[in-house]
C-alpha cells in the first residue's frame, strides 16, 4: 500500500569546537520505485526531491560545539520495505575531514500489497498556475487535477504536493467532481514535516458510477509570492494509490517572480 513515511535526521556536534561545511547525504534503498519527496532543514539547503529521486544532499553550513540540527525528510513508499541511510561529513577547526556515525532506518509498509493480477489503472495528473507570473508579495493559486476515467476505481489515492518553501500557503481547497467520498488535505503548520508539504487523500476515485461517481479530484493551493525578484519556483505534485499506475504520476508548475 502506498504511504507517506517521514524521518527526522538529527546531526549533533558533540565536541566543544565548531565544525564547518556540514553535508548530510540521505540515501533511500528501494526495490519498487519509492522516492524521497522532500528534505527540509532548519538551516542551509537540500537538493530537490521528486519521483525517481533516491539521494538528497543537504548542506547545513557550520555547527557550533554542542549544537544539533534536525532535517525533516518525507518519503513516498510504494509496496516494499525501504531503508533510509544518512551519512554526514564536515571539516574540523584544523580543516581536516570528519565523518559522523552512519545511521540506517528501515520501514516496513503497512497493510498488504495488491494481489497478483490486480487491475492496472491510468490516473493522469496535471497542474497549472494562475497566474504563472507573480510580482513580489502578490497572491496567486496553484491547481492540480487528478482524474480516473477508466471505470476501475483507484483506492486510497494520495496526492502529495511539495510547495516551494519560499511560497507562503494561505489556504488549500479540494473538490471531488461528481460527488463521492470527500477529499481530506492536511493543513501545513510550522514544526511539521516541511511546512509546505500538502498531502490530500480520497478513499476512492473513479470506477463504476453507481458506487464511485467522482472521477476528477481538483486541489487548489492559494499562495503568496516572496518579496524577492528574479525567482523561478517549481512546486510539484505526485499521485499514488493502491494499484498499478500506467500514467506519468507527477506534475510540476513553473512560477516566475519578477
């Protein structure tokens, strides 16, 4: 069963002296296409996650003696067991390379996988920004549309949206077109795994109209652009569900801030 797994990767400088150029490499071991959605540090910056990404490097800069930093990492699990390995390197006060203890975390998927011969369903996802160009501080909306018109239901569907942290989220609304089970989205809040990680779920999308009339799910995220110019931001969305997806499960929006 697809699921969102979150990890807290904590780096602690147990010495009395500062270390510099702290780099954390988070490597995901997977056998069925699981991937790192996003890694969010309280300082520094991490490389971008997304579909197919199994390694994310985070540059944390400097750590004073006794200081700790926790990186929040969100992973899209599919059906097989996964392992997250975190490797940390830094330079000491003499400029020599220091390697921290390597950590491994293994997670077993919940529930049971679809039985052999499970139906294959195409659930395409599209995204658009309105407008796609914003002035600093200007409001806008980002819209993701997920649809299943195959006649076979996609059960336990998850839409994971990774909104660039420079964009401020002011609201999230979700509508299933045609009725059916309601869509539930988490409300991003400071202190959670990546304050701009939005996860929307619906029990079933598509299938026989008598029991699953909703074939389209639309999620609208209201945002405010940062007070900076010459930026290009790439909010992304990923779809997963109990079954086999024949379509491209990702969609990205390009937002320009003048």
